[in-house]
């Protein structure tokens, strides 16, 4: 295990100000009733009590960003000739997310294979994502408790999981115990004082305590394959999906707050002479997502769309990517759903339905 | 608890006549209710009215066009139903309303704020209603909250706690807490200068994630899947992550609701990042009430912006 | 539990040499052909001569066409890889992007991304009889394979084409039809839905005419493309004629954005039409969830 | 900036074809000189004017928006201006809530014969907007803002 | 898209205050613009040819012309691009004359503004698409409103051309103001002798249906197919039975009724035939004057009528019809001169209007053509004419010249001399306006041959002195010297005004009217009888005051327009109409609710309610478009995207 370091809370702003010299630093900030990841204002103390409403994915996968820009320029020498130039945006700057949750860090694992050419399938690599991904360091703040909506343990996570983090920070009394997990993480925390053994133990104790507040996985051990099969088995069960989606508003809150939802839209925004091709978040809960030019839509009803969302996370994605769910169990989709649609319950109901049939 | 039982009885009574009864059940934690679609007695037994029955079930009615459904309505929900009816978006004969005297509902943001350092809402493991107080259990301790402190704003100015249209009314009608809407919330906002207001929206809208929960939670949004927010023909908005577009969408939503919004506040409640989007609609509602003496959902007849009169005595046009 | 607690995967990365799949080639529209009142054909040449020279694709693959400022949409490359003077795309006007394309004139610059997707399994069709059944704009993907096979005529057995449209005016590629009708190595049948003045060919719905033609299913592959309702009844007709699901090939339409399997909208279950399709045999389609 | 920097402000007009656009023409024919700030978008009827066009202009950087249609009772399409009157009045009420000075938006009625009145309207409104000065513009998305910057050298 | 931009100098009209060349240069950088140039007169033949050549040479798919108002030459240029093979809607105009060069003083600002208007037009054009008209059948019937000389002419011309004509007249007889005149200038021929036969032609023409004592109640529909409802007012006489024998008018005991036809010069009966040559020659009862109605008993006329035509129970009747075109020829009224305190405000019986004087001069008038002054029936010797009463007077809101007063005053002075050879006429005038054929000669003749004394100056006061009236004025040609004329009779040349009810009718016809109530022509020069509402034409003084020859000419002109319109069996609809995107329509019905033309209906598309536009009924106002929250209804050529593009072109740069 790497050397543990200790950062008194009072010195957090100062430390982050230091990082900001070499990195763009994002940190949770309270705004209204929400906590969101913002480029951190100098000298400010990040919000460490309430867990962020949104995930940190937009740091690596912005809500909208430029794929390239285009400019027409009329050639005064040749009547009617217009030159068109395409320009790619500049590479992203090195970035640190301070105070990501462990589920946020694990969420990127759902992106990675898809944006990296699907491994052996050798598909195209998404350079925009990959550049940001490799440029972003994650300082994960270990959760001290689980919320009623948390279910990271279903997906192999835990409140203080080290997966995907560069640094694991644990709040202990009046400071943070920092554990570098990668060379990049080590670089971030190397300047900090070493933690005492007591502080290390306290951190460990905090992890254990947090684990204890986590609701056990129902019917453990969880069988991902069985879940994938059970969800797929419901594919033609319209009644099931209608019932599950009855209260759903078909808004995009769940997908946009989700650390693993990676779907996007591409649109051109232009003033005629010049413009940008934008990639922006899109949600499979929207009808327009699959509306074909002919007017045909394979997923007109919200039931079909919710089916795809759950199906993708727990069946299709796992079948393509080594059985791993496209879900990190952060529970934000449940916590922030205006209708309290609970994805856990849908999965369990699918399992139950499968058990009844067999 | 009496009310709960009585409502359940009313629901069970109507179940055989309808495709389903829309009401409320429990949510993922003790502080959250959720819409409940009841088709059986078992379902009805899971019905839960009260302080956490926040969702507006009128939202779902247009989906059930052509089927007969019953819906349990708070006073504000009934206004939405009334407006849907007056616009012909649902048919009276297809909807049966079960009303009751609403005592107000929770505002989760207020609960979260009241808990503060004591913990997050998701840590609450039990909730007890004791008269005017809520007793919450979290992190092994109990926290008492004054219900009045965590009640939704709309309930504090509610003039119509008893569903004004109801086929069945359960319980005794209660006195409304207010006799008129003084738009005090707007007055607070309007204490700011124009510049401050613009800066306010700039800041608030900057955290909008464009999930459109506000729109989809609105019972009167008629466009549903065909909203101009993402359409390209017409193309009102860019998809860029810009405050301008986000604010413009709120303006679009509000203008589409001008003279139609009943102020149920679901847009604002649905916003996952807590943007006070109801304000714009409240401002329009005030104008409409002032200009056309029209209160959406209560007053019958064509919504004021879909009709006109030859003379408009209340419109003071600019004299050039 | 095993897969979900496996050691965390490595973080992926890329470098300056990784190609950017979202950057289109710039292409000059060299010719615009008005096919029907709502279909135009665009012949384009990549502006980078080397790129044009090295551009290779298989019949059935698609490209993304951009009118910069309006957007991108997917169309099959309907010229065959055996004729590389230009790349040809036929566009039916249905929405704002296609309207923008319809406003494109010869000499204009557009963007082309591709080739994308899979292709017709023409290798496995060698030595077999081929029946093409195309309806309306659905003729476009068939054209590329048809011309490819005609350019490699000896590799295939009897080739038949049934091409239908609503009316003579709605028939795209009308300028090529005389040649196709005149070939003795191609059995070409044209049909329209309703009687029209001066129409010398068949009148009737495609599935009915197909049953009338009654091609033998023996050692034969049927390739069909067209509007959903036509496909539905054509598939029934083919099954009636004894074609097994493995012998029937079709292409799917889906809303696409990235075209490279990432953006997430064109899936049917775990298949992504943009990378696993658009060409599927009926046998393959029967394996995936029913969400067309 | 396309408007003459420092001299003009950006004022967008939406005029119905039958009355007010004609009135503006009449003003032109009469050589009734006016400030040059206003740019007129011609629409068939004031009823065609979605109040959101005005919002779009104001949020996109217009310093003022002027709408003019046929006088009530004179609408070429009988009723369009009656609807417009209600909708525009309601919109005006919303502007302060958005932090926009309502004086940046006016609507009025000018007939095809009222060239002089049109001159007066344009004079008055332009002056009114100038008194308010340039409107504070909401920030564009970074991508689009960068784009605008790149466009700068193209203009000369 | 390949756009060509043409900046017109319009001679120096634009070129004088806009740097057209630099606008053209700047336009070249606008989106999709591949060609731009400046041109001296874009609308001229070579100008149009230049556009056509450029379209062909540069393979243009759209054209922007920056020149005058599109209300002027848009059709011209649309035809030009059409000749070059483009769809006529692939064209946009930027108005840099009326909206720029003519109103802006600063050349830099003008040039900049012109370029912006071009950019706006280009931005819109990029979203234009080909539009195609649909054709629909027309109703070959014309409604003529007003049976004065203009309306009569229009009705006869249309009827002679084979069209059905419905002529609606408010009064019980056609004839209008001309039928009240004794003689006409400058020929001094008998008014009723020339008008009378034309009125008879109307009555006898097989293609003309005449509704006298009737008014237009409502008009709906659109060019080619208007739906018109006419209110036939109750006359309490069954005109099918009335033979016009006049017995009733002789026996009517109520003889104190106001004589409208004779301008109140003497009373008349409660049941009347307005004048001997009335068409139709039918009796009608003035309800307010009739004892049967006021006292509840009388019934004399009913008793005496040989055909039993009297019907006291008669009600107004509504008649509906379809017409393809409408000619409005509603004429004028004299203004209410009693606002002039200095002329006695109506207190002096011997101060009369010119029209009353016509009736005194007329052989068929109440005095049988003997000029007798109202106060005592004496023949006047000194007659004073005062011109410009209610004309050219800003102080009472009538700054316009009525146009015909100078001439009829001269005529009346001549007639005075003819009737009363020893009389002397005095004419107070401001200017003599006589620019017609033979007109100026006429005004000279009245002075030189008939000895009328013309005094250039205004009258400041009329006051009675014994049985005379003293007319006090100034003679400006004599250095502003005060002139007092002793008059036996004063005739006021009262100016005209838009006839009562003009604005109301204009609203029904959906046409514009000016601040005086005169109807607005489509263009003051080029469309003098058209209106901005297709299918509605104007004739006579309703459009602006004019004399008989001009009214007749306009009557014929309006008829020619109507005949031209209805010469086709089918009309092409304007394709700039609303269209519903069925894929996006949610069937909420809000568009149906607001459409002023009932041009949108609900349809069932595979079980879903959708809105559908009835193409021939839609007038293209776009109200539905502005109402539809999701923009599923779009007004072709003025779509949301097009207008947004214009806004963006103005704001986003």
C-alpha cells in the first residue's frame, strides 16, 4: 500500500489552489438545493457533507462540446468559389476532480470499452473522450454512509471503493486521509504530510463503518448472468414494462445524472458562414432519440424506452462487455427521479417474473 | 389515518368501473411517495395519501385517453384536471375524481435544508407524523421537524385545498389557508433590481442539465414527445451547453403555459438541480389574472391567449 | 458476482496518431440528379485526391453526408465499389437535413464520413441465383450490389430484379432502367401500384408481383429493401415461395448519429445497426429482440 | 458588431405585411427620415408573431424589439392582431421577471397610410432604447463564443 | 445552395445614399452566396435579364434582390427567376430603398444597414423551398356594393362581359349622388338624361340582380369564393307586387317626412318613391314618419294600393350568396358643414349646400326647377358661392381637397345665370382647381361669359341683415381688403367625406382604409383599383373623392380587374399557407380554435387526432403557427426556422 497522507480540512482550499496551478480543478459546490461539480473558485472550500446531486461524468464527457468547427470563406479571386475549412478543437487541459464519489470513478468503466473501440472488435476510438479520460485525475472522497438509494454493492462497488480512483480521500475528524492509488495520484498528493497510523486506522474504520450502513444485496450472492437473462426475458412482456414505467415521466434526469449513461447526440450549430458540430448528451428516455426520418419510431412509448434503458444497463451491455453492468449503483436515478422510479425494483421484479415462469 | 382508510375504501369502490386508479404509494425512502397505479385491491392497500403524496397525478391522465380512469386528487391536482378538461385534452366522462381535503405536502428541499449537517435525506430510516411535527430517524438519532417549516410553498398560499371538481369527496372540506394569491413570492424576487434578476437567472440556469424533467412533470405540457426543445424543424434552441438556451427553454415553457398554468409547482419540484423555474410561470399567471381575470383550472372557458375581445379595457397600450 | 468484482480495467488512452472518426472528408458534389419529386441523387468526389484513390468500401456499406450547418445523416453508397469515378448517394427528402441536402447544388462542398457498417454477404452469394426486390428509395442499396454483381457477372447465377414504386414518377434511376431491361443477363421486372398512362410494365403491389414471378428458392438468395409495410409482405411472399430465413437478406433503417457504435441509439438489444448492420439476414433478425 | 459600433443599437422590428410594413414603406416614400438602428422582419400578420421570436431576439442580443401590426379591427386576416395584442401584452409583463427592461419591447399599430406616424414611432422607440443603452447580453456557450471570435477577422 | 445577390441602385434613389458596390462586395461573404453584383435598375428589362443570365451562368439556386419594397416588385422578380427555371419562391428581397436609402441620412449607416438586410434575406432564402400553387374553381359572380355611377358602370361592364352581378344599394334607388345633380360639368348636359338610361340598363340586364334598400351584412371566404350575406331592409312594401304607380305617395297623410333624395329641400311623404326615374321604381315606407308605425293607426296606403303590396309586418331579410369578386363603390357623403360657426352653423335657412342647390335647380326637384330660396320662396338675385367648405381645412381635420367643388360651383354659377338672367353670382375661392379636359376653359367661361364674380379669399362671417345675408370675406388679390357682399342666397361648396359606415364595411371586406375612412388602394400608382385583399376592388369616391368621369373610368377599371380575375375557371391558390407536420401534430386543437378562416379541421389518422389545413381556405396569416406550441403547423415561406434565421442574422453577428 502506498504511503497515506494527511490533509487538514482547513488546508484543503490552499492545497487545491496549489493544484489549480497545473490543473483545472473541479470540486463539488452547493448551489441552491443541489450540489454540483464546478470548476472550483479559488480559495473556496468544496462541499463535503452532502453528496453531489450530479455525477462527475461531465468533466470527462461534457454536456456539450465541439467535435470540430467549420468556416466558409468566399474566394474573391474566383467567382462562386468558397473554401471550407474544418478545425478540430484544442486538446483538453489536465484536470482534477476533487471529491468525486467512488461510484463516479467506477462509472467511467462503463464508458471506457465503448469509447475505446470495443476492445477486440476494433471499432473506432473516440479521441475526444479518450483524451479527456487520460487527462483527468480523480480524487475520490470515500462515502461515510450509504443512502437509501445506494446500491453500489450490486455492481461490485462499495462506499469507499478504490476502483478507478487516483486518490482515495477519507474524511477523518478534521482532515482527509489521502491514499494515492496511481502514479498520477501520487503526483497529486506527494507534497502532503504523511498520515499518522492513527489516522490511517481511522480511515480504515470509516470505510468499514460505511460498509455497514449499506443495505445488503437482496438474495445475495447476486448473479449478473441471471439478471441479464431475466431482463432480456421480459423483452416481449409489454405489460411488465407498462407497469414498471407507469409513473415514469420520460424525462432525462436519470440518464443525465447517471455516471454510466454515455449516449449522445450530434448537431450542427451555425450562423451560415461558420459553425460547430456539437456533441451533446442525449437520453434514451426521449422519443426523438430513435425517431427515424420516415417518422417511424421503434420506441414510441415510454415503456419501450425504459425497457431499453434497463435492458441496456443490465443485459445488452453486459453481453458485449464482459458481463459488467452499465451501472455503478450510485442510485442518483432513484434519488432524483421526480416520480421515484426505482431501477432496483425493476430488476428485482424482472428476476421475480423469471422465477415465476421457470 | 382515517382519511387514508376512507380514501382506500373509495378507491376500492371505484376499481371495478375503471382501468386503473391513479394515486400515491410509497417511494424508495420514507420521505418520498411515488405515483401509484392501482388495478387491484392489493394495489389499493398500498395507497398512501398525506404529507408525502406530492406528485400531481393529473399528469398521467392524457396517456389514458380512451380509457376510463379514476384519480385521487389534491386541490391543486384538481385544478390541473380542470384545465385539461377545459382545453379538451381529456374527456370528462373518462375521468372520475376522488377528492379530499388536502393538508399540504412536503417540500424535500426544505427537509434537506432543515437536516443540514445532521445528515442527508437518504439516511432517514423512519418518519413519524406527530401532529404538527415530523419525527425523523437517521444515523440512529431522532430529529423533530416542524411540519409547517417543511411544507411546500404552494400549500402556504393554497386557496383550493379541497378538490373543486370531484365525483367523490372523502372527508370534511377544510378552510383554505389563503383567500387570494398575493404573489408574495414574486414580491420577494422583485425586490432585486433588473440587473440582479438577470444575474440570478444566469447563475441558476447555469447548472441546468437539460433533462427536461420540468417539462415532463408538467400536466399541461401538451407537446410531450414533440417538444421544440430538441426539434430541428423548428429549431428554436441550440444543443450547446449555454445559459442562453437553457433560460430560453424556460421562457418557452412558461409562455406555452401562459394562461394555462395552475401553479401546481411540479416543474420546480421535478428539477433535480433545484432551479426555481416556477417563478416565470407565476409571473405570467399574475399578468393573466390581472389582465383577463382568469385563474387557470378554476375558471372555465377558453384560456385567455387562445381568444380575444374587440376591446381590451385592461390592456393599456402605449400611446405614441 | 465474479465479473463485477474483477480487477478494475485499465484506463484507455489514445495518442496523436489515433484517427478521429468524427472528421468527415470534404467532398465536391459533381452532379445532382433529380430522380423523383422527393428523391435526388448526389455524385460526389472526395477533395483529397489521395483519399479518393484509397477509399474502399463493400456493397451495402453506408456513409454519413454532412451539409455543414445542418447536420449529418446516413445513406447507403449506391454506386458499386467497381466504379470509383464518384461515390453516389440517393436522398429522399424527409426532414430538415435531407431538405438541406436537396438544396445542395453541383459544385458545393459537403462532408462524407465512411464507409460505415457491414456489407452484403456477396462472397457467400457466389454461384447462387439472386433475386433483388426493391421498393421506392429501397432500390438504392440494391443498386450498389446489383451493379457490383453485373460487373462481376460470371460469379453469380441467374439475377432477377423486381423494382416497384408508387407511380412512374416515383421511380428512381429511371434513366438506367432501359439498360437493365435490355440486358439478357438480368431479368428485370418493373411495377407500379396503380395503372398510369403510358406505363408499359407491371401494375400491382410488389409482394403480389413477386408471387407471380415465383422465383425458385433453390440455391437462391433474395435481397430486399423498401418501406416497412412492403418488407413485411415481401418477407411473407418469400417464405411462401420457399425461401428460408438464411436465404433472405435485408437492410435496416435506424436513426443514427455517430455511425460507429457509440452514441447508443440504433441498438436492437445488443446489436448496433450502425456497426453490426445495416445488412441482416432474416435468420439473424429472428435471433434479436423484436424492436424494429 | 454589425450595427455601427457606438452609434447604433440593435433594434429588431416585426411588421405585418399589410399595414405596418406598408406604413414603413409610406414613410419611405414620403422621405420621413428615421434613425437607422431598426431592421425590419416582414411577417404576414402580427398574429404570426410568436412572442418567442421577440424573446429570441432579446436573448440573442437585440437591444430593442418593436412589433407593429394593423390597428384593431383592421387586420387583413380579421383577427390576428387581437391575438397578438393579448400575447404581446402578456410577454411584456414577463420581461421584468427575466431581468429585461420592458421598455426594450414595444408593440403598436400603424396602418399603411400612416407614414408619418411610423416615423414618429421609430424615432420615439429608437430614442427610448438609446436612453436604456446596450442590453446586457447573456453569455454564449463557450463553443459558440469562440466561434464568434474566430469570425471576427472574416469581417472587414 | 448557390445564392446570387443583386444590389439595385435604383438610379440615385438608392445609389445616392447607399454604397451599393460595397454592399455587393460584403454580400459575397454571406452564407451560400456565390455571386453578387450591383445593378442600376434591377427591375428594368436589362436588369431582369442580368439576373436570369447570372442564374444560368453561375448555376444559382436562389436569388436575393436588394432594391425597393417587396410590396412593389416582388412579383416582378419572382417571374424573372421563374423564367430562368427556378421556383418563384427561391427568391427574397431586401428593402433598401423605402426602409434605408429614403429614410436614412448617413451613408455609412445606410450602407451597413443595407448589407444587414441582405444578410437577413440570404439567411431566410437558405431555408426557402420550392412551393407550388394548387388550383381551385371560382364562382363567376361579382358583388358590386353601391349603385352610384361608379357601381353602375362596374356592374354593367361585368354583366356585359357575361358575369353574374349582384348590385347592392343602401338607398331605395340606385343612382347615387349623380342622380341628384341637375346638370354636369363641363358640358352642362342633363345629369339624369345621361344616367337614367344606364340605370334602366341595370334594371333590365339579365345578368344583374339588384338589391336596393339593402346592405352587406357579412363577408367571409376568399378570392374566387366569397360568401356574402346581404340584409334586405324592410320597406314595408312587397316589391314583387308594387308597380310603382305612386298612388300611395299621393294619398299618404303624413307629409312632413325628411326628403332624403332632395336633401331635405322641402318635406315629403312617409311612403315614397324617391324620384320619378328611380330604379327600382318601388315605394317604401319611412318607418319613423309613418303614422301606422308612430301612432299605430292609419293604413291609408294599404287601403289604396291596387296590388295590395303594403305589408306593415315586413321584416329585414338576409340573402346569402357566393361571389368570386367584389367591387366596392360606396361613394361619399357631404361633410357636416354645421361645424362652421362663421357660416351660421345651420341657423340661416338661406345658407344651403351645393347639393341642395342642385335640387333647387333640377326640373324634377321640389321646386320644379325654379330657384326659390328656402326662407321665403323668393327668387334670389345675388347668389354667393363659398368654396372649400370642409376641404383643405386642417383646423377641422380635413386637409384634403375634395377635387370636384371648383367645377360644380362654376357650373352652378352658370346655371344660376341661366335660370335667373338678372342674377349675379359671387364666388369666394382659395384656388381654382380645374385640371381636367375642358375644365379650365369652363371656369374661365363662367367669369367671362356669365359674369360670375370670383373673389379670392375666405369668408370670415355670414350674418343676416333684414332678409339678406351679409357675406364678409377678404379679397387677397386686393391686398387682403375686406369685402362685404349682400346675398339673397349662400351656397356652400361642401366637401365630401367617406360615406357613413365605410370603416365597418372595410372591416367586413378585410381591406384597409385611411384616417378619413377612404378605402386604401393596393398601390397609389400601379394598383389604383385593387386592394390588398385579393378579389376586392374599388371604384369611385369610396377610394378618394373624384368627379363623374373618373368615377366611371374607375368603375370600368374595377370591372376589368374583376372580369380578368373571373375569366379563368380555376384560380391558383397562394402556396404561402400553413402546413401541418402530421408526425409532430399532437391533435390538441389549439390551431383550430384560433383560425380566423376555419381553415383547419380535425382529422383522424390511424386512430389519432390530427389537424389538417384546408389548402384553398387558408389565407396564410400564420396565427396557427404562432399558436402551435410544438410548431407542428408551419406557415410555408414564413416558417419558424425562416424567421428565426432572420432574427439570428440580425442578432448573432
